[in-house]
């Protein structure tokens, strides 16, 4: 009688252990998935920050150009030159982000 009771309790413990191990594996897989998602989101945020910085620099340059007093003839040349600078800076940022 006592032996069958012990076997029954051992079987219950074994089932509980199997359930706990299964739950642990599921949670471990979920943690790994969340870590990967977190990394992707961090990279996405960094890209957004870089784009934001680029736009802010372009905005600052535009404000500088608009605040400058220049002859009508020089305005187009200055605008073209600044556009070239902006394009070069964008290329540098793109190259650094690779």
C-alpha cells in the first residue's frame, strides 16, 4: 500500500516536472524572441535618430542661407554650393551607417 502511494506521488512529481520543463522552454524561447525584437527596434531607432540629425542639419543650413544677405546673382551659386555640401554630408552619413 505504501509502495503504491509512493509510486503515485513520484508519478505526480514527474508530471509536474515535465510541465515545468516545458513551460521553462517556452519562456526561454519567448525571451530569445524578445531579445531579437529589442535589437531590431534599437537599430531602427538609431536609424531614425541619424535621419533626424540629418534633417536638423539641413534645416540649420537652410536657416543660415535664408538669413544671409546676398546679391541676387550670388544667391543661386550659393544655393547650389550648399546643396552640394548637403549631398556630400548625406553620402558620408550613409557610408558611415553601413
